[in-house]
C-alpha cells in the first residue's frame, strides 16, 4: 500500500492528524482520516473539516473525548445512536477553526421508501463502500507506525488524476439509496472542476425522481455550497440536465425555454440567469463568500417572476412588465420551500430583486434628482450591491453593447454620488421624528402622526425642502393644518 505521508506533511493540518493518531494509539483505537481531508490534501486544496473513521463500538465518541482532553476545543455534537461526535478546535499555528468529526465505522442499508439508513457496526471497508464517490472513499491510516498509508479500494487516486466523479458501487444503487448524492455530484463537479462519468450521470437522470424523498434542509445545504463556487452555473446546469432541479426548484426551471411568435423570440431566461450569477460571483471575488451569499441568491432569483409576467403584443413584442415586483412577492414562498431563513436575510434578497430594474430607468440624461433620491432612499445600504447586480445582469455577447451599458451605469452611479453628497439620503431618517411631531402638535401615537411624517419625507424626496431639521420643522408647521383637517376622526385615535 502506498504512503502519502510526504503530501500530508505539506498541509497545515498535518500536526492535527499526527496528534489524533498518537491519541488513538494510546486509546488502542484503530483510526483513519477519510474522505474530503484526504482528497483535498492530494489536490492541494485547503480544508477546515477533518473526518475520522474509527473501528469498534463507541470508538468514535471515545476518541473524540480523548482528543478534546488533549487538544481542548468544544464539543459540537454527540450522537450516541450513531456512535459519532464532532469537536471544534482552533489550530495553534494558523489560528483557523477546524471541525473534527469522529465516526465509528459502519455499514448502511436502505428501505425502498425511506432516506434514513439502517445502520450497523462495520469495518473500514464497509465504511468506504457506503461513500458517495471514489474520490471521497479514500482513507489514510493516522497511527504513528502507519501514518500516511493510503487505502484506495475503488481507484479514487486514478479518478482524481483524471478529474472524474464516479460512484464506488453501482450508481443506480448509490443514487437510489440516497438521492442527495445527485446534488452532491453537481456540487463536487462545480467545486472541483471535475466531469461526471457518463454512466454515473445516466443513473443520476434515471434516479432524479427519488429527490422527492430528500429533505429540503439537506438540499439547500448543498445549494449553498454550489452558490459559493466560482461558477455556480456548472452545478445548476448539471442539476437541470439530469432532471433533479425540476423536483425541488420548479420556479427556476420555469425560466428555461425560448418562445417565438410572429418571428420574434425572447432569450432563454434560465441560462441568462446562470450567466448573471457567474458574472456577479466574478465581480465579488475579492470579498468573503459569506458576505456575498445573499447577493448571489438575489442574482439567481432576480428574474424568477418572468414566466408569470410574460406577454406578447404586436406593438412591443415580448415583455415581462412587473416581473421584478412579481419575483419579489415569490421570494418568501421559495425560501420557505427550500427551508432557507425567512428573516431579514430573505427580505434583503427580496429588496434586491424588487429594485433590480430601477437603475435602468435612471440611465436617461433627463432623469430628475427626485427619481435618484427615491432609489437611494429605497435601497439604503444595499445600493452598492444593487449596482453590482445590475452590472452582472448585462449578458450580451456584443462587446460594444456591454461597454455602452457599463458606461451608462457609470453615469447612474455618478448621479448617486452627486445627489448623496448634496442631500445626505443614505440610511435616511426623518429630520423630525414621531416623538417630536406628537410633542409639538399635541397628538397621540396615531395614524395622524404617520401622515405628517410621510408628508415631510415625500417633500424631501421630491426636493421641495432640504434634508435637515430646520427645513423639515418649518415645513411641518406650514402643512400641519391642511393635512390634519383632511384626515377622518379615527386617524387621531391612539394606537
């Protein structure tokens, strides 16, 4: 058996592998590093997740407890039923946080109508047999006298060198047992730049219908990893081509297709969308992925309302009027179906989708400062991300047209800067707040207060008054009588 000790020695986590191996030896536990950590070491990729397989009942939990005593760190999870445990430790040299997962070797079998396996204690070979792809079935012994010894029963090294994804066992059985592996295949192809073996891909197509038994949480976790890739379009294209995407993301699939009427065609909005996502990812390559994830989702969903707003007329041809508003209203349902967070993060994606067409209307040289103010007000802190999305939305293959659009958006951003410097509208807060309105006008907290406040805000956005306290206060005193006189009696009731 070959040794990859020299390769492991070049990785920043080799000291962790050696230390865990020493601890395993003292505990008389047979232990191996498996899967992604071995694969990434061989590919020269960084990793922060290290998986260990141990042999024997409760050996994974026992080794995790011993490692924690020696290396410190915090217990993340312990699953007694499965004999697994995870620790989170900080690497002394790199200061990076590492997640160490310890799993007792096991074999799995599945019933036809369940995604949950029947788990039994097993050998290392059993554990490697249950892995999804040959490149993830690699294992190395970490015990001191065998450190770096490679165990590769399925030709994973050869597949790594070829850049091919294959299943260790019959792919039909592999995807039938756990259909999430279909999405994982697309994810690894996207992450690693690998191709999927034709026979394996054929079985992904054949088993795509099995996606109906996979939980949305597991699917969305894989989609987030695809979204974090340099070219998410690779993963989504594979999921579309094998048919899996149709079962868990039908609204995205609905974008696909080109229709012709009276000789007029519209573009394929599915592949346009994937190009927008790739453009966006390229434009934020210098930012941490976690800081741009919501913007990436907004790029994926920016045209999601187009199928439901598509219209054809002789005068205009194809139109998708109001697709940004329709798309924004679809976001909560999509996020809920994918089990994505439906909190402020969802609302951020929703706002970007709803606003993504607004900058286009500001390209005209005759646009008013009022229109610019309103977009600055509506976008707030999202204005820079909104403009990144708008620029990514330029997918023309005509370089002259692309340059023309980009120059137009340069002029829009110049308008933003000019109006922002003059009117200070970023994160706009009314110069006269509700408390002051109630105090000066002797009003209870009621709709009437909101009406006064909104009238002042509209006057600022329309450029009728300056964005400062004195101007807003004077305007309030000027319009208060006419506004209050026009309100019904119930507008003054305390809320």
